[in-house]
């Protein structure tokens, strides 16, 4: 069996895994605890798969809601406008028929084919570069034939300026010489206009979480528009379109096959595991951000490919793939097989496993080609030349630079937004302010939307604990707010024990000591210091990349900071009783966490925030921003959130009034303008 040179290119797809697997991490007790928490959450989500689905009709009844949730978790709901594609062909290569020597040593006839170098704009300025491979036979017949077509999604093959589409061009050649049209498109990060996939993996762009932006959403949208382009081509049979690709391309194949039913058959290769691997086994470390959506709907991960049912699906993997292990592979295909059986379509889903690592081999190519032949051409004959797109040495036939859409850097469009698409791709909420008589209902509606978007992983209720009165003597301690989640605290009573200021600590605050910035807020009251999960004595090891804990949180529908808000709420609820005045204070991001906790804890009467960030998104490159909360910017931003605290007392220290004009307006609308102070 021939493992071609694409395996070497796919080493790039393993670079993330190698980066963290080189030296095993020694886990502290805090590391073990947070991983135990994450694993328990993942096992909860994976414990049941579509448990209420007994028949195909049950699933079809759920499909519309699931589809909308899928698009939302990809940052694509409401669906973007389909703007003009402005497609352009920048070059063409006409390849003559030839007799070729296969890797087996046998001779084979390779028909002529044409390669078109093209680009289109999936939205204005977002350029998608690709190569379209098609047969040459169409000019010999009249009327022109329509061919089955493959949308090929490319994995993490680092081909630099040539684009990662060139790392897989042997597949385009095989399809074009066997009666298919094949469009191979570059990804955002590894295309001819290189942008960023790894926002949370290595770039610390945690505001992606708040924006609801994932690079997976861009790849999915680009693929939807690629289908729109293919449907304009006269040689494409729009009723016979399939999708395939390996690694990142395997994940992208899943995304487009779920998103668009114009895909009639899908063969994702080494592209999806499950939460049991990603979260419970730190598998998230081995993967790019483009492999994940934000699981705010709290799905069993296999519910994603479930939406492909009952269309034909070939689930392809390799038995020694370290980033898509067989344990996860077996769980996914077993779940899917059960669902397909409910449609009476058990024969339309199957798995193929090859012996080896994360790469293509002859048997995988043969299985994929035969799958598409059966389902798109009604051809059940065995494929005997799976390596025909390669030369006799098993290497690529063509000079990769010859496949460039933009031959030189000077050809790259000046209006491209690829390199900044993360800032604009997901629309931010435009919050319309209410009339005074509508304020309460407006606020409650906004908080419900926020709860669904950012806080879906919160438990249904705070843990049941016996109330312990606040003591007259100082103390330090720790409590559990969720299983395996520890929050450290210290209590600093004053003469007036009934006037309590809960001070939320940042990572750089000294545990057990009232910070200087908080002393004015505490004044003559008592101080209860809270170091929420991951802060102070509870800090876990942070290795960036791969940011294991922080990225795993998004896969269970949370962020570290949404959990910290829960910690604050829980610690305060346990100490809430009549006769005690409860206030909050926090600085920077911790101050905003305190504010969100106050939104959902009505017994808190006042809050002081020192140096509040203005937005959950940085105003400038590398600038400060509010705590990451899933999709919060699709509901509101910090000024509106603070305005929802009205009519309770809010003091902002070190803030510019102009930055919080929306907060001021909401306090005025609520009739509590005097309760807002900006220093």
C-alpha cells in the first residue's frame, strides 16, 4: 500500500499534537480538579445520544431547531446575506491525455483534463481561492454533459504562498480524469491570502468567544458559497454533488454537509472525534480552532454529523491516528449507525479504517472514490487506479506554484478582508433602548437571551448548603461551587458585620489581603474576598498554546469566566440573609464578572467597578477587553449590561463618561440616574 508524500504535508496537521505531546505535563491538584470537572461535564453531554428519537419522524421534528442551533454555534445565525460572488478565472491549464505509470508499476491511461485557477468572494472582500478540475471531453459532445461534482475541503497542509489546495491536487486529477468536476478551495489560514485560524489556540484572541466567532464558521460559509458558485457552472450536475477532505478538511466536510443539503454524499476523513476525546483526554490540544464550534446548545458532539442523516456518509479514519483515536471513532460511527437505522438507511452509513497514522493511503483513496462512484454515478465497479493522480514515485505530478490563483503578491486584491475577517464576520448586537415603561420587561428579555447564549452550562440551581452566619472573627477557607471546582475566600470583618462588600479578585491580586483599589469601596464595612475558579490558590497550570482548559470549556458551552460568575453568585447566595447589606467590588475584568453576577442575584444592592473595560472586544490590536463570555456580543456589550443593573447603585472608578453613555442613558430611562456615579 502506498502512503504518498501528502503524508509529509499532513505532518503540518499534526503540529499541534506534537507541540504538546513532546513533554508530558505534570499535573498539579488544581489541574486534576479542573480536568475532572471538564470530564464530568463532557461525560454528561455524551451519556445520551438523541434519547427521545425513536423514529425518523422524531428526528425530522427536531431537525429545524437543531439546524438553527448549529448555525448559531458556528456564528452563522441569522444566515449572512448572499452577496455577489464576483467570481473570476485567472488562469487555465489544459492537460493532454497520457499513459502513466502507477505506483504499482502498472501502466494506465490518463485522459485529458482542465484546471481552472479561480477566486470568488464569499462576502465582499473575503476572497476564496481555488482550483477547479474538470474533464476535457465536454468539448467533443453536444449537448455538453453535466458531471457529478466534488467539493474538496483542504486540511492543514502547509504549502505557503501556493495555498493548501495544492497539497491535495492528486485527488483533483483523479476526479477530473474519471468523469467528475472537482473544486478544491483553500482554507482561510493556509490559503494564498494567509489569515488566522488559531485565535484561541495560540494568539490569545479570547474575544473570539465573546464575538461568537470561530474560524470553523468562515470555512463553512466559504463552502456554502463555493456550492453557490458550482451551481452557476454549466458542467455541474447540481443534483450530484459530494464533499470530502482530510483532517481540517474532514471537519469542514462535516460542517458543509450539515449546513447545506445540496451535498448528496459526504466522505469526511480523519476529521471528527467526540467530547470523550476532545475534553476527557485533552484531545483539544491536538486541534486547530477551525475544528470546533461553540457548544452553547450543549450537544452530544455526534449530533453534529447526525444532521447529515439519511444522506450517504462514509466515515473514514486510520487506526493509529493520534488526534482521531479509534475509541472515539467507534463511538461516533456506532451512534450514527443507530440513527441511520431509524431511517431504514443503515446501508447508507459506513466506516472505513486504514492501518497507519494521520494520512491518505491507497486503500483510503480507493474506498472514497468507490463511495462517490456508487452514490453519484451508480457505478459499483472496483477502482483499480486509486493512485492515478500521482506519479510513479507516489509524489505530486504538478509544480504547485503553477496552481496559484494570484501568481505574485502584487496580484492579491487590495480590498481583501481575509486578514481581519474575525473582527467583522459575526454581526454584533444592535441593542435598541426601551421606553421608560418598557424598561423592566426589556431588561428581563435581554437577560434571558444572555443566559441562553453565554451561561447555558450553569447548573439549574445553586448547590444546597446549610447557611453559615458570617463570623465576627477573620477566617480563610475554600468551598466547592460545582463538583471539583474550588473557590478560595477570606473574611475580614469590621465593626459593622451586617454591611458586607464582596471583593472579587483578579489573578494579580494578593489572596487574603484587601487590595488597595478596594479599600474605598469597602469603606467601614466588612470585606469578603473571593478568588473564583482558576484564580489565586486555585490557579491551574496555563500553557499557551494549547490553552487546554480554556478551549475545552467552549466545547461544553462555557468559558472559564462564565464559570467564575457562577462562583460569585453561589458564594453570595450562601451568605444572603435578611438584615445584611450586600455590595460588590471588582477591578478590570473581575469588576465586569461581578456586574454579571449582580444581574442574576437581586439581593446585591450596589457595586463598585474600578478601571472597567469598555467592551468585550478590544478597541485596538492587543488592547484590553472584558471577560470572554460565549456570544455575549451577539446580545449586548458592557455598557448595556451595566445599564441593566438599574436602579441599583453603580459606581465606576477610572472610567470615561463618554465610554458609558449607554449605561447613563439606561439609568436615566429607568428613573435612577442619581444611582450611577462615574469617577
